[in-house]
C-alpha cells in the first residue's frame, strides 16, 4: 500500500466520505489500489505521492481539463492574475470580456450570469424558470447536482435517481414539501416525456435535461422536446455542465442541432 492509500485511510477518519467529491473517491475505481492523491499533473500525465507516473485515461479532472493538466497558456494567465491581485473590491474586466465572447458563440442568449459551481448553476436556472412561469413542477432527465430541487425526486418515488445518475442518493434534509415537485423521464423516451406533459402541462415550470451524456439523441428526440416546450410556454433548460465544450467550442447543442428544428 503506497503513500496515497495511507493518506486516504487518514482522510476517511477526518473528512466525511473521505473526499470532497464523490466522483473522486478511490472506491469508485479500485479500492486500496487507486492512487488517491497526486503530486504533479501535466498534459495527460499524473504522478502520485510516490512518484509513480500514470496516463490519465479516466476523467481528466472530472472533465474540466479539456486542454490537459497544467496547460502553459492557462497557467500563465492564472499567474498573471495572481500577481495583479486576484481579489478586489472592484470588478474584474475579464468578466465583461468573457461575456462578450460567450455571446458571440451564443447570439441567441440575452446575457450571461456566472456561478461558482454546476449544482448552483442548475439551482439558479430552476428557480428562474419557476419565477418566470409562476409554476412549480419540473421535468428532468440526467444528472443535475445535489441541491434540494433535484434530490427531492427521491422523496416520494423511491430511488428514481438510480437510473439517472447514482443509486442510493438519500434525500436526508430535503424538505418533505418538495415531494412531487420534480418528475423524471428517461433519455430518448419521447412517449414517457409526452405522458408526463399531458398529466402535468398546466403545472410545469421547466424541463431540465442533459442534451447528451452517455448516448446520442435518436429520432429527433431533442427537437421534439423543444417543439413541445415552446408550444406550451415551458422553459427548456439544457444542462451542459458535464458535456462542456468537449464536442465543440460552445457546447454539444451546437453539434446536436439537427433535423430542421432549432434547439435554441
């Protein structure tokens, strides 16, 4: 057992769950073997605490490092920001520059709002949809974080999130009043989606889904959902946090926008 595993044994005694991210727990991969901690990472290579070198064919930083680890250009920009003072009472001009770039990529968008994490982004999006429509129910497909609006699916329907992302996500601490406020449907199952729409259409604030995760859409699945939501005035939210910019610059919906009906 190497230094990483010895440190992980200590971590499990003082950190609930052993790690800050469930997706980084060694038990998710190879218990007692997985190199839990790194000393250095560059490109696609990772070195553990004992100096063993690996090629990362796993998550690449949970998918965040699309340019590889310690990209020279990214690191240089980060170092310059640190040297210039990375926190101030005033605003950083880069938030405006990035907003302009994002709006160039997505000319349909009316504006850009930043958040600190993916789960927070989705919680904000759902709250905005409910505020805009003055309705409560949300239909969802896929993984969208751990906030109350999402985990509440397991309050009244058992472990329905098991085949959306992970099994055994207990909604402990989630207000019981949220039971029934979000309803799951399965990817590429347009009949199931239409059935939920027909049963709840006058109560639905939004539809939240990943446009792509493990499978690609079939038979115009995304276009059909877009057409239905637009017709009924339901807010459609595409969660591209997992997909990111890995299919193209801008997000997977730019690649998947096919079939004659605009997803945007």
